[in-house]
C-alpha cells in the first residue's frame, strides 16, 4: 500500500529530500539491540496478545491467587485457566508456589506488572 492510499498519513509526514545524517544513523545503529533480541522481544510481546492471559496478569497484578480463585474471578473453567497459566509459566511471566494442595500464582517480577500497567494506561488515555 502506498502512502497516498493510506489514510494514516500523507506526503507531509515524509522528508521532502532524502538526505540521511550519517553521524546520527551510526550513533543509533550502535545502540539498537541485536536481531535475535528483537526476535525474542517480539515473542515476549505475543504473550500479551491474548485477552485471557491479560486478564490473568491483571488479577495477579492486584494479588497472588490460587487457580480456583482465578477461575472464579474470570468465570472460566480450570482447563482454560491452567492452559493459559502453563503458557505464562513457560514464558517466565508467572510463577507458582505450592501451599498444601493449592498452587498460588504470582507475577514473576515487577517488570511484568509495569508492562501491563503502562500498556493499560496508554490505551485508556
């Protein structure tokens, strides 16, 4: 799709003359992550692309919960919640601790909570 056919932009948002600034380009190229880091980051953000997983992250940003509490709060069956928790665990988003016969889940660290909350704040602006 060309820029002329795209409703999101027009020619005013393009440089009228293509003349890159070599010093600036070199400076930023030195600081960007490696291609493999971008691939890993892309995979990480895909985890946040599922509404059920986001709801679980939302709950766990408020309080650590057992699987039963998550099921009840989201009105979902245990199989659905367990499948999503398995994905979140495999990607180091959540962790659990056994308490007798219960498994209590929490976010792995403050970064996950911050990513969720900043994203939510952005869309609510």
